């Protein structure tokens, strides 16, 4: 990732992260002081700022890559140091914009000033040592998460191994033990996290924001309060569909496990949903599959049967993009990416995509396994890389997504075209299933995409309350579960210990990756899909549409991607979809046949969980 992009954690922390090292007041530094207080002066200032950020981001990016692919005392030490330097620079440059207050800037410059000022994920205040302390904390949180294990039945298990148990076990006692076990990794993070919030809020204040939540919400081309309203509006659009799914899944789990484990009413027990964080439920598809709607294949089984290895999965993803007219990935992508977990060292396994030189040195970092979930993730990560390459001709501050939700949506939008027809075209299945199988296909997708929506809302609702001071450290865990229950309708499998820090057991919390982006992505990827299918002249149901091999749609999409962050995001959205609003109605349309089925199945049930 480029530093500002933060698709990865560390980098994420960097780009938006902030630190600020020295006590220099930016307005007094040589850099800031030599500019005329005019439009020309402001332009020169921005040009210099972009040059410095470009240079430093490449150096810091390489240090971060080194640490994320080989966590040792020394690589972490270097990452913390480089992170502090980057934050210091970013904060100095952001503070330096204050010298142009009162200058009537043209739109393009005002936009860059705004990006410079609000685009730091964790800003440090300028006082001595603050950037270093902040960077030490974030590097430590990151490593603690990445190297966490839980000893189960005498063996130290990593997150991937524990996740496999959550996905496949149907033994409630085992599920509970493993679910609780992974959450023993995070309590040591809690106080550091609290201190980090304190420092970053001071940094946000110095930059003129009331608090860090407002600063994060200032990156959407509208005032932060309007963005909160926008998120509520979108959530309200999709909430009924989630409630239907919740109700149906709860009743199937009740049938499977009985009243003692999963009551027929109220919230769902979080460890029964087939995912460590209950954020995507497709692993329990076999438990909830509608009868007589069997698609007749399982992507994981098919990948294994056809002898796919992780490299071939990535090549297959590349081939999809090539079919849309994208240039093949550069040779260096294959030489430098980390595609599988190395055996001999600690790494950050959470998938990410990087742009090391703000141009061509793009890579992914994954611990790919041969299964359907990672097949999706490969497309997700490649989406980031193709976006980075598409906007590489933009100025440094515009080398980013139109908003961060766009960045997350590119690859997922492509993956929505992994339909039966597509799988047949690439030889992964022999037969396209009949129309009766649509319900099964849609159920599977809904378990992924619809179940995820309230989770995404939860993560940053919790975090905004933490960042704006509403939730103090002592209430972190209780507030987390209040939010989880409110939006997702789930509860932990047993009472949580008073010192628990369950949010810290989800990568993006210690990794400081803002999470609203994924909610927006899950909304917009369906808008992109719908628009693309219309452009392709598709007339069937949306979930059967694939844009594979459609170079014309590819060219249209690329045109939007090439804009990067050079225009307000509604312009980019309009360029591809013709609309300027994010809108959940494409999701509703996509899942309409499933909704009808869920409503019918839920008849006589008391849905909801209050
Ligand atoms: O973190 C990711 C990507 C990297 S940006 C693998 N995702 C979120 C998550 O895993 O929680 C993709 C979907 C949601
Ligand atoms: Zn991503």
C-alpha cells in the first residue's frame, strides 16, 4: 500500500497514521516559512509536500514490508522508527497548511489541503517524543496480534488454525473454547490502546479536529456529521434484509443445536456462526441450505479437486482482470509478493495489497490457503493493486481511492462475477446448475455479504465512541458487546471476563485500519455490479450476471479507477454508475428472490432480538 492507503495494517497506521516527532512548529520550519501567502505559494507548498511524502513513503513502505513479512525485534524496531518519521512528516506538513489560512484557494488546491490535513489515520501532536511513543504502541499492537496463539489440547494454534475449527466444528463446547481462547490474545493490548487513543486525539486537536472520530469522518467530501447520517441512511436501507436472514439462520441453528445452546428467540450465540468474528457466515451454509436448491458444487472442493495451488489461484484472478483489458501484473509482483505463509518466521498473515514505489512495485501479502474464501480474497487484494496501478499517473495526494470504500470494493465487485457460468468457462465446474439452485447460490452469498453489513457498522460505531471520548477504557469491552448485540443481534457464548478486550481480537483494531470503508464497499460493490451488468446488456437476474471477458465494461471501469482521488467521490461514482449517491437498493434487488424465500420461511416466527 502506499502509505496513505493503508490497506495493510501497519501501513495503514502510517498513512493515515500519524506521528509527529519533533517539537518543531511546522509554521516555523524552513519548509513552511519560505512560502508566499498566496495561491502560488500554496501551490509550491503542496508540490514540495507531495515530493517529500512520495520519497518518505517509499522508504517507510519498504521498512514496513520487511517487518510485516518477517516480524523480529529488529524489524519491529525499525518499523516503529520509520513510522514515527513518517507521522512526523505528515503532521508537520498538515500543520504547515495553516500558514495559508485566509488565502482563497482554487478547488483543486483546497482539495489537496483537505487531504493533507485529514488523511492521517493516527496523528501525533508535535510535542517531543509523542510520535515515537505512538509508533511504538502501534507497532507493538500489530505484532501482538500477528504472533498471537492459543494453546488448545496441548498445541499452540495460530489464528488460521483456530479459525478452521470455528468454521468446521459443530461441537458447541469446542466452539466456545476456541472462540474464547483466541480472545486471550487481546487483554494485554487494552491499556496501550487507550494510551494510543489519547495521544492521537491530541494530534487530531492540533490539526483542528474536535476528536479523531471526526477526523476519520472528514474524508468523505462532506462534513463529518453528514457522513454519520449517510451511514445511518444506508444501514436503514439494508437492515430489514439482515433481520430476515438473522431470523432464518437462528431458527436453523436452534434446530441443529437445541434450545440449551441456541434458543429460538433473542440473539444468536456468536461462536455458532462459522467465523471467528461472526462477520461472514458462509461456513455454516450446509446447516442452513434451502432444500432442493443445491448448486451441486462447492468451490473449495472444486479448487482442491482440480489441483489448484495458491499461485494458480492468484493467476486465475489476474486472468479475470486481463479479460477486462487490464495489463498483466508486472514480473516483480510475482517475484516479491508473499502468497503463502512462510514456514520459518513470523509474519502478518492478514491479507493486504501494497504499492511500494507509488507506481509499479505492487504486491500482495497473503497466507493463501486453497479454499473458496481465499479465492475471493485473492480477487479482493488484486483489486487494490489494479486500482493503485490505474491511478499511478495522478499526483501523490490523489493516488488513492475516490473514498476508502471504493478501494475495498474493486476486487469484490470483480468477484461478484464468479458465477457458475464463469466457473464453467474456466473449467472449474462441468455443469451450470439449473434455476432451482439460485436460492442456494443466493443464500451462500447472503451469508457472506448480508451478514457482514451490521458487523462493519459495529466495528466503527464502537470505535467512533472510543475515539470521541464517549467510551472510556474501562467500558471498552461492555460497549463492544452492546454494539454487537444492537446491530448484529449476537451474544458471546458465555460471560466475558471483566478485563477482556474483545475488539482487540479483530485485526483492524490493533492494526488501526478504519472499518467504515468495508461497509461502504459492500454497498457500492453491488451498485458497480448492477451498473456493469446494465452496460453489458444483461437481462437475467443480477446474481447470474458475470462481466468476465467484457472489455467494454472493463474500459469503463478503468476510467473510473484512473481518477483515483482527484475528484470528489460522487464524481467517480457517477462516472461509472450514473448516480452520485451510495445506495443499498442494488443489494435489495440482487437478493430479492432470497428475501421472498426468507420471509416465507420466517412466517410464524418472532424475528428480531430485543
Ligand atoms: O481486511 C480485509 C481485507 C484486506 S483490506 C482482507 N477485509 C475485511 C476483513 O477481513 O475484516 C475484507 C473484507 C472485510
Ligand atoms: Zn482490502
